[in-house]
C-alpha cells in the first residue's frame, strides 16, 4: 500500500518546477532570491513578527508542513546580504496558483520587493498552467491591497470573520493569467 501511495505522490510531483536561485536588481540594489529552506524559518518568522506587529500568523510547524508538502508548491526567500528580508509562498491546485503567504520586512517595503516576489509567483503559476492567481488579505491591510490592485488583482469576495485570531474580515482577490502569458513560456 505504501509503495502505491509513494508512486501516486511521485506522479503529482512529476511536473515540479525547477527554481534557479538568482540575483535580482531592484531599484538599484542587489538581492538574492532562492528557495526557502527549513533553516530559513527562524528568519521568516522574524519577518512575520515585524510585518504583523508582533503576531505570527504562521507557525514554524505551518512552514515545515508546506515545505515538506508533496503537492506542487513554491516557497521563496529574498535576502539582502544573506539576511532574509521577505518571502512568498504558493501552491498549485488544478488551475489555481494560490498565494499562501507573502511578506516583506518593514525596513524594505515600498522598494519594489513585494512586486518582484509577486512576479516570481506569477511565472511559477504560468509554468504550472494555472489560469489564475488567488490570495486572501486582511480587510485592514490597505497597503497590501493597494499593492495587489496595482499588480492587477481584483476583489472577488469579502470573507466575514476569516481572520479569527485578530477578528478581521478577509478579502479574496484574484488575478487572471492571460492566454498570451501562457504562450510566452
């Protein structure tokens, strides 16, 4: 039974995406993008604490589960002098590339890093033949909503009581990946 299950999981991962670490020039500064590793989680949690005012929406266990998940996913970190300053995570299911988490340290916000991370996830979604990107954002997080709208996301649905730990509603936003974007791959 276990062998059959492992074979099934292998089939799911067959279309896995090979992400190549690289340097990125963003507004005149050089950063490094690479796949998130388990050893990055401590710094990723520090970015979360910074961005979410001391809160940690995702725990170490949440990140470990995602990194070890056999389904199609992409978790990236962006570093400045080897220090994690941001990250993005996504998973693909059917024709949807869902952004599970994205954050940039407050000291590095409004510098194009969030947009760069979104573009990396967009490339991944296209490679995985997704038709749309989706995410949820706190209704109170107007800065993030502005970033997503500038990128091309549109509001789809208000999710009442979605963020139970902080008693905030969520907003589901989607971005349609156009046919010509798929053709360019």
